[in-house]
């Protein structure tokens, strides 16, 4: 089957739960022929993800650890077994250990959070990198969009509105991907519910 017959090739990191997991059915609803590489830190224990892949042959579960360079190289090798291109890359993987006081929490916790959440999707740092990538990919016409799925994610804070569901985030994100253009959206920071780029 040719790439054109199969549709888009999509890579989603952090696909074993939350927004990453919800993106899979959202993408398939829009493009049933899409081939999705669903990255998970521990594929063997990603029960729900594996069950979903059994129902959809175009979903391929691969090991992908955002803060592990060797894992990233192996993931590329897995993708190359199927295709020589990716049409959409969603660098979704992230971690959160809660807002523990700095003086009581190990520095290693903060280091791991920084490495996964900032270096993994290679936050203001991510926005800057997205803008740099936007300019560096002009020759191939790539559309690079840093996207915050839920600006009100801290629903545990008093008087803060409840966060939207992963399914809602996924549907909105897929809609943004489908309608995005390099001229209007590329290199700009977008977020849940925003009709214009968000300030950095």
C-alpha cells in the first residue's frame, strides 16, 4: 500500500494516556486511513493503548522516551521501517510531580521535569524553539505550532475553573492541525479556545 493510499503518517509521543491517548481516536475520526505511531515510555504495560491498537491496525505502538536520546533514535528506526516521512508530529509527552516546596523536594525531580517537559518536545523555551524551527524549515514549508491544550489546567487551585477533558483537548488540537497554515499559524503560540495567537 502506498503512502498516498494510507493517508497521513502521524507520530504522537506520550500516547499511552491523557491527551496523547485521546488524540488517536480524534485523528482516526478525521482521517481513518492515517498511520499513527503511538509512542509510550513502557509499551508492554500500556494496556489501553495496546487494546486500541488491536482494534485499529494502522496504530503502531512504539517505545519512545522523550528524555532518552537513544530511545528517540530507536523510535526513528521503527518509523523508517514503514515510511520515510512524517506528516504530523505531536510532541505531547510530559510529566508533573506536583507543586512540592523547593526546599523539601529533591533537585533530581525538578531536573527530570525540566528535561522531559522542555527538552523533550524540542515552554517560553519551547516557544522560542518553535519560532526558530519555523524559520529554519521554510524550504520544506513545515507548520510548527507550540500549543497549550488547557490554559486552565490547574483546576486544583481554589477559584480556578475546571480543566477541560483530554478528549476535548484532542478534538480541538486535531482541528487546529487540520486547518493550520504556515502563514497564519506557524511559529506562533496557540492555546485552548484561542482565536488569535497567545502572547509569549
